[in-house]
């Protein structure tokens, strides 16, 4: 019964036009929602990249600092006597 009702309505030209417009509106809406999601993902990826770059910079500075440290107590005393700190 419902099938014949739907077919009867879709037989009219104005009903087909309304269904076509509704499908176009649904397609555009889904496309815009997908664009928004992709933008959010891109923003999160950019934030993650920024955080990783900051962490890498901090680790690099820590390694550079560790490479300049005195190797033993004698080197430390020598640097203190020369005023290296």
C-alpha cells in the first residue's frame, strides 16, 4: 500500500522536482559537514606537528647543553677556576 502511494506521488512532475531539490540539498549538506571534519583533522595535525617541533627543539638544546658539560670533577674545577660558568 505504501509503495503504491509513493509511486503515485512520484509520478507527478512537481514531486520529482521536490525530491531532486531535496537530494541536492542533502548532498551539499553532507559535503559541508565533511569539509568541516577535514578542517578539524587538519587543525589537530598542525597542532601535533607544532608540539613535536617544540619538543624536538627542547631536546636538541638539552643535548647541546649536555655536550658542553664537564666530563669529571677535575674538568669542573678547572672551569670554575677559569670562570667558565
